[in-house]
C-alpha cells in the first residue's frame, strides 16, 4: 500500500510540473512516464472481478447505446436476464416498453455529461423503481467511447443521504409554478392574456380558431419561443364546448422524465417504493371531459411518446402498476418550439405520434414577420402593467417606429418585458426617450439618423436586407435562396450588391 501511495504522489507531482515544461521532447517523456506508472498502479487488479463482485448493478454500453456488459448484480436487482439486453440498443429496449423505462444511458449519450436519473423496471409486477448514475468514458479523440451506468433499488436511497436529497429535489420540481397548472371547471380568471393584433397573420389564426374551437380535434401549435403559443391554446379553450370543464397544462420538459409517466397516467398503491398508499390520479384523469395541454412536447422521452400515442389512439389509459383500463373523453393540445420533422429525421421523435398530434397544425410566425402588430401589442401591455404597477407611460409614433426596426428574437414575450421595464422606469415622463429605447433594444444610434424611423423606404429596405441575410445563411446557393424568397436568383445577386451583403457563395 505504501508503494501505491508513493506512485500516486509521483504522478501528482508530474502532472503539476507538466504545464511549466516548454520543451516538447521533455513533455512527451513525462507523459510516457505517467503511462508507465499507471501500469504499476493497475497491476494485479482484475477489474472485471471487482465489478462482478459489486452489489450495485453495472450496465455498460458503447458510445451509440449498444449494451456490452451487465454484472451479476444487475440480474439480481432487476430480474432482467443478461440475454434480454446484451448486444441490443438501449433506445430499442425503451421503445419496446417491456423491460424498463428511464435510466441514464441515453441522457449521457445526448449530453456527453454525467447524469443522475430514475429508472423503472416494468418487467416486474409491481414495477421496481431505482436510481441510476451514468458516466461517460471519453477516448483520446474526445469522442464518447462507452457509457457506464451504476444503479441500485430505490429502497437503499435513505442510506445515501446526498443521493436521497437529489432525488427529493427532482420530486419538488413537479411542485414548482409553471410545471403543472390546473384550471378548474369554467375558471378562466387565470387566462389573462388575449390574442392582440390586426395583421393578416393574426387574422388567419383567429379564423382558424373559429373553425376548430368547438370540435374535439387534436391541435399542434408550433412556433419560436415567445410567439404566444399558449395564448392561442387559451383562446381555443375559451371558445370550445369544453370551456366549462378542466383545463390542465403540463410542461413536459420541466418534469424529470422518470416522474413524468406517473404524473400523466397516475399510479396505483404500492406501484413503487415511496408511492402513496392510496395511489394517485394522473393528469389525464384530472383532465377527463376537458382539455389537456402538453407544452414542449418535442422534449418528451421516446418511451413516453409510445405510451402517449397509445392513449390518443385508444382513448384510454392504465395507471402505473395497475390493470384497470380508464376510458378517456379528452381533447389534447400540444405545443412546441422544436422542429418536429427534423427530430423525426434524427430519431428523437416518433413520426406516428407527430401525425396523431398534427390533425390541426397551427404555426405562429415570429413577431418580426408582423411588426404592424407591435403598436397594438404595446398599448395592450401598457394597460396591463400600468394597472399592475400603478404607473403609466406614453409611447410616441417615433418610439413605435424604432421598435419596428428591431428583430425581436424573443418575440412577443420580449416585447412584453420591454414594456414592463418602460412602465416601471419611465413613468412620470412626457414620453420615452429614443436613446433609452435604442439602448434597451441594442439599436446603434449611428446606423440611422433621427428621421429614418419615419422613412418608409428605408424601413422596407432594412427589413428586406434582414430577410435576405437570414435566407442566405441557410441556403446553399443563390438559386435556392431565390426559391425560398420567391424571386429570381439574379434579383438576389443584385440585392446583395445593393445592400453590401457579405456573401461568399455567390453562384
């Protein structure tokens, strides 16, 4: 043991000295010495024998999730036979939905970082719940070589205080405001925001809501973050024939994946360790006869996507650990800022679920595409925050024109935040100063003179330049850019010269 400690200290000293070595040959030599010393440290240790002797379950895959090894404790703790998982891909096992759900392997593969997750062994009756810690093994080229997951049944959590506290933190996440919102029968007081605007973009959405609101068709609302997807969902609820029934909203991305299943479908008593002795009603049951809103549906784990698909198709669910079939009379509205078609290509979203959800697709354009609504939206938010903060402001037409020049990457949510800031910080003044507004929006005062905000031609040119630059950043050539903008490639080429746009791939 003294010899081992001596070698460890030598290694530490060499690592400490390495950064100060300037001579490449000397640095290489020291690395070789470190490698040789490591052989002495590992000598005489049979690591497989060590791992085979552990009480913890050990589950090892390659960098793509193909199972390479499980130790004897894995079978003892889970009841899953090695032949049921070896040389199979974890994602395939999860999609099959017969052995387990959750776990840390896929999270490590997606992030390349250590992950702490819950795992439910559904092969058993009742299911067994455990916790798993996944660790990435990185090769010399900084690529993911293997994933090592150690796990143990949840019954041992209390003996491990630190891990138990982390588990409790994940459970508490469910209780945080915004993760789950329950709007009782006919209570629309929580739905304070309304759709505002008179542009063609907003009118088309209004017309579509009028056509679909009183049906039971599933709706998929897409668009960038902050465009008002939830506001549109609220309008559908207000005008639906279910507006006297519960409206349940759940953020799929904010609840740990291993807890999301029991939250959605509920569980029976004794379904897993720590479960309530009386069982628990799930969100599907709570929303029965009403509407269930699934926000950030694009982040739902693949194994749960399969169960959601079955629930939508069969209009029935079964609680975790239960056998009783619960019929559903429910309407589903799903929201996402993800490109689900791209996720389907990447294999992270089920195509069959996509088509089930997008019976009525509604895509919301970003605010920069309908800047004519900025004035109406600004007045609306001024009324809200003037009442809330007992203060008020006046926006001039010049203020509005400046705001229309901004691209609003955070969309309507960003506009709302800016208005609240102005109400708080500019109240009592005759008008909002242009320079202050430019500073908030990051608009350079040297780009345009004071009258440019009123110049329609320059405003159109500015918007046209922004649109061309955005398309050129994703198009592979001028012809493709022209097709996306519905103009000839020669027109794009001329506009590039006119606006001084930097573009290297000009062919």
